[in-house]
C-alpha cells in the first residue's frame, strides 16, 4: 500500500465535493492495492480526519457506495472495521433526510496557505439546495480568488468591497493570502448575511495564520436597487472609502442589472484612481448584452482582461470550465455624469 501522501488529492477532492468519479479515481489511481482491507481503512481514516468541515452525508454515502461496488467488481469485500463503522454512521445521518433538503447545510473546505491543522483549512458553509443563490458557490467566485491570489499586488494593502459576496469565499481567501487594508463583503438577504458572518468567524484562525494582524473581513447589507437610485455613494462608507470593487457571477438577473451598473458608475466617480474587476460566467448572451448596453449608457468603459494568470487552487466541482469565466475591468471618464 502507498504512503499517506498518496491520499492528498483524494482528501482535497473529498473536502471540495468534487464529482464522485473524479474523487474516487484520485484514490484508486494512487493506491496500488486500492481494494484491500488496508486501503479501505485508509479511505475511512481520510474521511474521518476531514471532520468537522465536510460535505453532506449524502455525498459521503454516494462515495462510499461507489467504492464498495468497485471493490466487489474486483472480487473483494468490505472488511475494514473503520470503513464499516463510517458507513453505518453515514447511513444514520442520511436516514430521514430528503434528496434535496433546502435546509441541508454542508461545508466545502480547502487546504491553502501555511497553517497546520484547522488553521490550514479554509472552509465555507454552503446550502447547495437552498433557494437563496447566496448560499451556493459559483465558478466565477473561485476563479476571481485564484486570479487575485496570483496577482496579489492588485488588492494588497487596499480597501476593497465585494458585491454579491455570497458565502464569502472569495473575500476570505483574498484577505488571508493577499492582505487587504480592509475588505467588506456585501450581499442582500438576511440568510446570506448570517451565513457569511458564520464563515468569516469560522475562518478567523486561517486568516491570522496566513496574514498575522490582518483585520477580518467585514460583512454588510447592501441593497442594489436602493443604492442605484441615489446620486452618490457618500452615505455608504464602505463603498465611498474603497479603492477596488469586486464581484463574481452577479450578472444574471435582468431586473437588477441597471442598478448594478449605476453602483459601478457611482463608485468609479466617487474618487480618482478607483477601479473595479468583475468575474462573469457566460451563461446567457442576452443578459450579458444588456449589461454591456447599460454600461455604455452610463458612460462606463469595460475591458476584457485577456491572458490573465492564475493557479488552480480550488480543485472542486466546476459545472462550467475555467475558460468560460471572463474577467473584466471597469473605468470611467471624468466627464461622465
């Protein structure tokens, strides 16, 4: 049987709830005798060792059952005591829950930075079946974090605000690995704000381990429609004092796009030297075309950031590929009104 290092990729993919075939293959390909009792115990040890920030019990059960089928297909049987105990415990956790319980919360976690133990894990609580989109992770949020971490000078020692921050992963990762002077994570619904506060507090040890002395991200409510109807952002301290505006996967609702564009305009006009970066997953061409039309109407210039550099830090489930996410920067003429 291989060494403990052979399970690093498997653990990372399990923590991030990557699709079952890819997660399992990362175990089977690294462990030469992957069907043996010793390997069964190793898999159980990795899963148990990932506590407490783990995917849903249903994901774990699906992974275990798929592995069992592969072992039996090889003519083997499940005889590991720790594996069987894990299987039993997971079955008990799943029992009585629905397939898509909207209140089912789980964790996605990633080994990043220099910390050890819990301090080496960035974890966010998500609600994959919740109606509130702010409780889910979206591809553009991952890529925006990867881009900023690779190009940390963009955010280092700057005052930053993120629109539609959702579960807070992008801002938390950026603060821990880049060290903003301050970063404010904003969103709209009460449930999203509460969950984001939870995730910021949860990752305080991780942030301090990687960027000692850095202030924790602040969480704030922001109503785009209300703010977009104003003539300035002087009453919104976090926006008026910020130097950089970030957003990921916020261009999806045609109703709020005009308000979103107005906020970008007001932000850029509020002081010289301000800039904005958005990460967008191309899902609907008409929706993005409306966004561009509104930008042009408000005098906001946009530029697609081609050939940008990033490291693939988040080995997780990508419904759409990284190259389907676009980065844009925004600027405005001083004469725009």
